[in-house]
């Protein structure tokens, strides 16, 4: 699988190759997935991006508009890439490949599933296999009635316990015409939050202490 080949870019000095952070950008079936291409483009400016979409999300994503540098994986790819024992399993390979994951938008349904540990598609299998020393960001997007429903609070508490970083939704006129909270955080806010977080994680990596060798 091409994912196994690390991609690097040269640093400004040209001396050392610099590994860009590897991010899984995943979308579930909220209307806000129409912004998926914009978010993929802005993350691609500074990170290596692999995209994942649920079946419902594909209703809102214009696949033709995605940059060719962003490979989009869907549920069928799990089975297309596996034929026999010993073959790579896509959700495990993606989980190994990534430094971080962002689910934007996060639908009420996928929130409920990941909160309960369910894993019946590519996106939720990646989350279920995740290494929680690496960050998972979630940007919920749903109608206000869903956002204010008791289940949302319960499910957010569960994913908060797992260490998920919540990119809070914002109040505005929603796609259904209602006004209220539940719209996905702006792609620019999601992008800058991830960029800052990944940058600060990189700078926390301690240099090797040579005199202890
Ligand atoms: C037109 C339309 C718009 C929808 N918008 C949302 C939404 O904004 N947020 C949400 O949580 N669910 C929304 N849904 C419902 C989800 O698509 C549905 O719960 C689906 O099962 C989600 O699947 P997924 O979580 O696997 O992507 C919408 C459904 C339709 C038909």
C-alpha cells in the first residue's frame, strides 16, 4: 500500500528531510461535509492527509473537487484491499500511518458509535483501533435539536474520557433553515487548531541526551 512509504520534504536549509505530520481527515454524514474539500486543501498545505468518508458523508462530498494529493478511502476499500490472511487490513494500516485524526464533520450517529466503541465501517474501525497517545479531534455538526439532545452530552463525556479534543460547534443559520447551535466549526478554525497542536507536540519531542550514551 502506498501509505507505507514515508513522504518527506526538505527543510529550508536543505540539510535534513522534515517529516510532515500525517493526518487522517474523516467525514461522517452531516451536511457540513460539503466543506470537506476546503478543509482537506488547507490541511494539505502543511500535513500529509489521507481522507476517510462514511457512506452518508459521500452524499455531501464532491469527490471530483478533492485534490489528487488527498487519497480518499471509503468502506469498500477495506474489502478491496484484503483477499487472504497476511494481507494488509486498511483500518489498521491507516491507524499505524497516522500521527493524528480529525473527524470533521462528526455526525450525531458517528459520535454515538465511537462513544460506545462500535466499529461497523472504516471510520469507526480506525477509531476503535486508535493509539490514544495520538490526538483525535472532533468537530460535531448537527441540527440544534440533535445537539441539545441528552444523548449528545452523554456521548461527548465518553469521548472526552478517551482524550478526544472537541472543536465546538457554533450557532448560526443551519442548512435546514433553523437558527441555533450545531454548525461545524469553521474549516479555518479547525485547520489552525490542528496546526498549533501538532506544532506544539513536535516541539515537545525531547532531543537525545548524548552524554547519557
Ligand atoms: C439531508 C440530510 C442531512 C443530514 N444532516 C445531518 C447533520 O448535519 N448532522 C447529523 O448528525 N446527521 C445528519 N443527517 C443524518 C445522518 O446522515 C444519519 O444519521 C447517518 O446515518 C449518519 O451516518 P454516519 O454517521 O455513518 O455518517 C442528515 C441526513 C440527511 C438525509
